[in-house]
C-alpha cells in the first residue's frame, strides 16, 4: 500500500499544501501548491467566505497537478493558546502471551488524556514521553515486549476551540475531511529531527511572514511553545516606510536585492525603484540591508529571551526555519546573536527546497511516525484508487507526462 498524504499549513499570508508519499523513512514530494491570503489576523480567520474560496482554489490547483481529487488532509492549527498537561495511564496487556501490541499502545495513550482537556479546549495531540513495563523498565517503544501491564507518561497538548474550530469548519464546508491536526512546531521538528535532537533538549524557531514561533523539545517531546507577532511583514513595512515604497515593491526588493546582514553588503550595488510619489530612487544594497539587519536582530534577540522564559534547562541545539530564514546571509545574523551552536534548517527535498514548507513537510513525517507506532499504514487514496491510477491508459484523465503519472509509473513498474 502506497502511503500518500496531504498536509495543509495555514499561514498568515499564505496557504501551503504539500502532497507526498512516505516510503520507509523517506518522503517523496508529489505536489506543492501555495496561494496568498489576507483573511487571517493574529491567528484568527477574519473572513470565512474568503478563506473557503482560497482553500477551494488551493486544492483545485493541487488536483490539477496530481490528476486525482484530494478529499482528506492534515492541517496545522494556531498554537497561541497551546496548553500542556502531563498525563498518565496504566492498562493490562490483553493477549494471553502478554506481548505488547500496537493496540495496547493506542489504548494506554488514549486513556492518558481522559479528563485532562478543559471543556473549552480541543485535544491537539498526545505525545508519549516513555512507557513502563511491569518490571519497571522504561522504554520508548514497548511493542513486541513481554509485560502483564503497560504504563505510559504523556504530554497532552490542547488549544482553545475558538481558535481551532474555524479552520476545521472551513475545510468541512468545502468537503475536505481533516484526518489529524497539529501545531506547526511539531511539523518543524519532524522536518529536521535526527538522533541528536531525539536525545537532547533544544529549541525550534520558525520565523514566518507575520509571526515567530519558539518551541522547546525535550528528547523529541514538545514541552512548551510561544509566539510573538513579528516576522517578514515587518521587514517589508520598514523598507516601505523608509523609502516610501508600495508594499509589493518593498517585498520584491527585500527578496531579490537585500541581505539579512550588512557584513557582505555592497555600497556600490544599487537598485532603481519608483516610490509612491512617482520619484525614482537609487538604493544601495548596504543601506537596504542595514534596515533589514536591524529588524532581524530585534526578532532574534526576542527569540533569545523567549527561550530563556520557556525553559530553564540547558539548550543543546537551536534550529531556525521559516520563510524569512531563506534570505541571503541570514546565517551571519544568526551567528552574531547566538554563536556557532545555532543551526539554520534546510529543507532539501526535491520539490520543496524552501524552509517555508518545513511545517507542512514535517507534519507528513510526524503523522507517518505516529501511524507506525500504532501498527498502521494510512493513505488519502484507497487501494482501489491507487490501482486505478497505476493502470492508466490513453483515455485516462491523468497525463503520463504529469507528476503523478511519472511517480506511479515508476513505483508500480518497480
């Protein structure tokens, strides 16, 4: 069975939809689509009808690329009201052999969240910290271990219904089923997780268009998260204010000409622009980079303070991601504020070579990881649908030259 999954990341300025397939631990990207939006302010949808129109267009664009209809998806939800509670539970292992199975794991994890989530909140995810066998042995994965009982300690993560339900309602109203929800920070972590991050305490930071999210992970477990509303839009606004430029022009010059740090910026390279008063300006790379650098340093220093607020434990790693981190020479500013211990994330998968996709990409990996722990495989396409697409002929609506035609042809031929 092919494990094909779609992942929707709801950003303030942009909706991002990634469709990919997990083959063992590797993610192959089948499609990516983005669409700009202007109907979310500080994590809240301000115009549901506009949001639904944008979502319909986004899924339609993806379906045209893939050649099949997307009926289900994962989705990120706002983390501004995230709540973390320690949960625990203990169950008897059901089978006669007393061999722990995926069913036992699912049962005990679910039970750990019972009566934990507040009435005005929605369960987002349950993150196991460790499992305890009847002899007191603590393990990360108890499956195929012999034990009469199975005990678990978890982090139960929830958020306010008032923040989570609006996006779910929009998807429901356009006939998209939500398979699971999660925070973007969990996606970011799984986009970059490795043996080092799984065994240490660290921070993952996503600097997006309108907000920056700082999350703490303890041996792979999300323990705290916070956000503040500063990001790439503020850089655009600074440029627009200083040079009296239209916002779109400011964004273009930031992305194509400015550097995130002045160390390597040239005083002799100029960009000619026309401002709002129809006056022509020559802006040096150094001058505009100085403006950008100032705002980025402000954001990074707030991040530094926020990490100290979120945890008093020693941090072993800090990973930065998000669209703003794609700016040229961003790493120079990172190292000036945090030193060499900081890591600039890099999404380097064919089809998504941009850090703005880290949340959506990682969410697919996160979901697959959880399904494997439960002993399950999941796909947005049924086995019959997969077979149909693998047996394409000349009358098929799917072009053999299209993305899905090539991918399915390769997989099923081999």
